[in-house]
C-alpha cells in the first residue's frame, strides 16, 4: 500500500481520496484504491498499520505553497479495508487540534504550527504511534519525534492532550544538499520488532536543487542521539520505508516529483 502526496489529475479530481497498491515486483495496480467516506485528501505523507487490519493515514499538516492549510492537508484518519474496498472509520484535523492547545504545543517544542510538516509515522511497541517531523527542527537542528499513545482517543473526539501526545525524542540527521551538509528532517519512520528505529531523511527547511537523502538506524529511544547512517541515495528523496513480507529486505520508495516513480530493495539486516 502506497500513499501519494498528489492524487487525481491536474484540474480533474485533484486530491481524490486514492491509495495505491504495488506487488512484490514493483508493479503498481492500474486502478487506485478509492477510500469511501471522505471527499478527498491532500499531501498525504504516511501510512501505518492499526488494530484489526485497519490503517492510519497522516497528511503533512503543512501549509501549501500559497500559505493555506485546508482541511484535506490536516487529515489524520483510520480506515478499514475489506473485500468491498476501503472506508473511513474516523478522522480529525490534527493541525487544528494542535493549534488549539498552546501549552501542549510548547511542550512539543513548537512556538506555533506555522512551519509544521509531519511526514513519518510508525506503530510502536510502547503503544500507539510515533510521528516524525520534517519541519521544524529543534534549536539544535535535530528532527523531533512525537509519541501519540492513544490515537483511538483522538479519533473518537478527544483532544491531543487526552490522547497523550508528547515529545519522545529528537535525532541529529544531515543530508548532502546542493553539495554541502544540511540539517535534515524525517520523511518516514519504521520501528522494527527489536525496538530499533529506521529513519528516512531529506533536507529540512529548504528545497535544494539536488540532495542525497539518507536512511538511518537508531537503537531505540536511547540511541536517537547517535543514529547510524545505513545508506545514502544520491540525487533522490526517500519518502517511504517498509519491511518486505519475508523480513529479508527493506523496501524504499522515492519522491521523484513529475518523473517516473522509483523504488528499491536493500538487504536486511544491514551489514
């Protein structure tokens, strides 16, 4: 299952509520999976497995290039998938929730939601979800990670405070951007069964002409301060990571803009 930050066609069904499915050989099915019960979504950035075979969906919560933050970009939702298709079980506007609680926002390390951009999400053995920030970085230029221990409370109408949202940690990440090292944010997260955390990163706070995105491994929460770079991707932006069904490889998908999509597999465990 793949989320795309752009769906529909230009000036035709833009922001359609579509997900995409890909087989083990990298062939994307010709027809998208249409999610019923919602008019559309925009800048969808992350998927994560939920209870009973459901999926959590997270949009970036960021402002558009025009400075707007429509409801479609604020989506946090849970969907069910069965033989009849996909449909929304519950949804909320996460950025609105965050903006309504200034004190909590401060504890999360933010002065405001103006530059907020969430791109990473993974279930965690501690319960609930970890959320990774592409932007803003903290005062040390580290990429923050939040813990949402009770997403079901948030989706049932509770507040982010009710759901226990809290700052979990931050990781020092860098990528090569326009030929120089540049602070990086989180473009995806994946917690493995042993508690280690895989982090995909791309340049934060800028759109360089070229960049070499990277993949990192942190030894759980205690290892966030010193993640190990596993792989660099010259000229590419890794935006999705998953463990292959047999556990013998990592699947990485890349944001290539208007160019044909790219993906690759990396042997796992890493050497």
